[in-house]
C-alpha cells in the first residue's frame, strides 16, 4: 500500500468546478480517451483518482522507486510523491 495526496497530481485547479476540471484536462491531458475525460469531468473524486493514477503510472514508468518505509511511518503512515526522495516529505506547505 502507498498513501498519496491527490493535490500533488492535480496541480492548481478549482476541483469543485466541473468547467475548471474540463479545462484542466483539455490542457494537461489532451490525448485522454473521451470516456475517461467525461468521467473525470463529472466527478471531483474521479478527477482526483484519474490524475493520481496517471501521475503514478508515469512516475513508475520513468523509473521512480518507492521509498523505504521508516519504522515510524509503518505506524503513522507516509505520503508518497513522485520525485521526492526524502522519506516523509510531501513537498506541501
């Protein structure tokens, strides 16, 4: 299992607005199949899940590895972010 923070994958977009989701997908993922685009536009949850899946897939395909889990993270959890090597660091403010 790996925990993620969906905002890392969506970037700055007003996710609660369908029109904003549609513009974001058209600009950042123009080759996305229509069926996926429609589902991701229709639901904020699908938008988060879809972009996270795309981001994770690209990260793994580019050779990103999963960080080792520190003993405290095994209990408390650790958020994974592609391209961040420091365990426990999310890159979030």
